[in-house]
C-alpha cells in the first residue's frame, strides 16, 4: 500500500466532516423530533453521556463524545437528509462499519488501501455538502455555514478536536518561552474564503494588539511586556463575505495563559 499523500489535508478533511456531523446532530436533537423515542438514539446518547461526564473538559456536550460510527448512525436517522439525497443516505447506512474502519486505521496510522481512502474522502465531501444544503433549506446558512476552527495543537503536545467555545485550559509560562499554536480550518472552505488574525489580550488592556495575520501557525516569543496574570491569545476567522456571525469575525479561538517573569537563576 502506498503512503498517504498530503496527510495533513486528509486528516483535516475528516475532522471537518466530524465537526459538521456533530453540528447537524445537535441541531436536529434541539429543533426536530427525528430522534425522539428511537432506541438507537437513546443507547448512543447514553454511552456518549458517560464519556462526557467522565471528561467534561474534553467533551463539553454529549455530542462531542460521539465515536465516528455513532455519528454516522445518527446521521442515518435524520429524515430530511435522507429526503435530500436518498442514495447517499442509504450508502452511508450500509457502509458505516467499513467507513469507520478506514477512518480509525487512518488516525492510528495503520495501512489502508487507496480505494478505501478515496471512498472515505468522497463520502466526506458529499456528506458535508449535504449537511450544508440542509442548513440552507432550514434558512440557517448564516448561522452555521461559516468557516470555523476544527482542530488545534500546540507546542506542549496538547491537541483538541474543537467544538464551539472549547479551548485548552490555562497554562503557566515564562518570559523567553515560545507560544506555538497551529489551527486547522473547516476544509470545505478554500483559503480565499477567509483570513486569520492572531491577537494578544492581557488582563486590564483596553486594546488587543495584532501579533500575526494570514497564517494558521502562530510562533510568538514571550517578552517582559507580556507578563500578566491572564493573557489570552485569540485566533479569529474572518470570512470574505459582507456579513459576519459575530459582528466583525465568524469564529474565535481563545487560549488562556498565565505569564510570569523569567525565574531567577540559582
């Protein structure tokens, strides 16, 4: 089997799919009746609730704790998605286990065939498009169809499959340390669809200086002027349209730090 080309793009695409699936499942659970009294839904939600309760920092909502195959199973219960594309809905329902195996092999760096990988990527693209179409039918495109940050990793080895408002816990660092953060944006949007701005907000500051732009990888060395009981590094996603979900931006990741002076030697 051949090595996976552009592996970053592949992982990004699957994480984007997972983000969209959680988004539509949460919406249907909140606004519709598709899942009511369904034994499959009750069982899956129960297992996800256990994971959420055991690790609320990682899973702020039960939907964030869904395994890939569980999310696919709930997607197959959404009637409006079935009506919009019955062929795709039927295929996903019948191929959930093989799609799940391919996804897990990919993320655990096990060998997979080119055919299986291409099949997973095709389904990812098709399902994301279907979910976006569904939100347009629901007149929710302005609320849901904006580029968002779906994955975050930093130089301390922390990784985060991000959901709305989810971030890393506060970390204590020192003058001279370097902040290294990389974000991945919903891959259903091209680079031309949005821009990125990184901001620094110290406790008590009235302004937020821009520290980087147009990059998904922030490298920032801490200086004396950054010392604060609370410093928040913000990454803002700003789409290229004339409207924005939050006034002047569309998504924001906020990562808190406590920054201390450099320790005295000896």
